């Protein structure tokens, strides 16, 4: 696989890591209280949900969506190169 594709993939993945690092505290709080480790006190859940800044949340969702979509190009190129290499090896070995 071309080194430039691997570098591109690393850069795209780095964007996702940066988003996670930047927003981890808020997302972890939301997840802990409302999602996976659901707070049993209903009033605490309602207060947390009510405190959302929905425009900021939508902005974050758009950034994450964009970062994930950017991963598809290097992944697809890497997959194609690997498939081409595999096919070439099969042909060279008479398979």
C-alpha cells in the first residue's frame, strides 16, 4: 500500500481523535447520565437533557459526520490496492 495513502488515513483518523479529545468531557457526561450508564434519578436526566445546547450539538454531529466521511476515500483506495495486489499475486501463481 502506498505510504501516501497510509499517511492520508492517519491524518483523517487524527481529526476524529481531536474531536473526541476536544468534546470528550461533555459527551462522557451526557453518555453517563442519559445513555449507557443511565442516571436513575429522572430529574437529573431531565436537567442534563435540558441543558443541551442543541446548535452546538448539531455542529459537533456535522463535524464528526464529515470526519468519518473523509475516511472513506483513503479506505477505498487502500482496499482497491490490496485487492489489485492479491489478484496480481494469484495470476502470477497461476491460480
